[in-house]
C-alpha cells in the first residue's frame, strides 16, 4: 500500500517471512550473546539445519531487527526502515489511489 508522512510518500508493507523483504539474517544465539537488543518479540526463523535466525534491515544507522507485526517502509529514495504496528499509522496515512 502507499502511505504518506507529511509530504513524504513511501511504500509500506507488513513484514512477511520468505518474501525477501529483509536484508539479511543473524543467528539468534549471536543476537542474544552480543546483547544487541531485547529479543522477546523478534521474528525467529528456524532453518533446515536447526539454527534459528532473526531477519533485519540495514540502513544508514546500522541494523534494525524485525519484530512480530512490524512494517517495512521504503522511502522514495529507496531508504528502508522498520516501524512497529503500534506506531506506523500514527506516522503515515494511507493514500487513496
């Protein structure tokens, strides 16, 4: 769907695993041991080899791991962000096409 934030138009989609929306995956064990973030709501994908990985998006500030119910935002310049379901529609408004 297309949404607008003030005067900025962006594509906004709810994250779905196995659709290639993420930039990469990090082993859950590494996320936990490196202490990057709270892991309670992270999406966890079990691989065929039994390992569990967490998807993330890379942007100019670094990595943002994707939580359950998060949305992926793609700005007009291609910049990608992650935003939680609790805030996405406070920041963006759907554009009727």
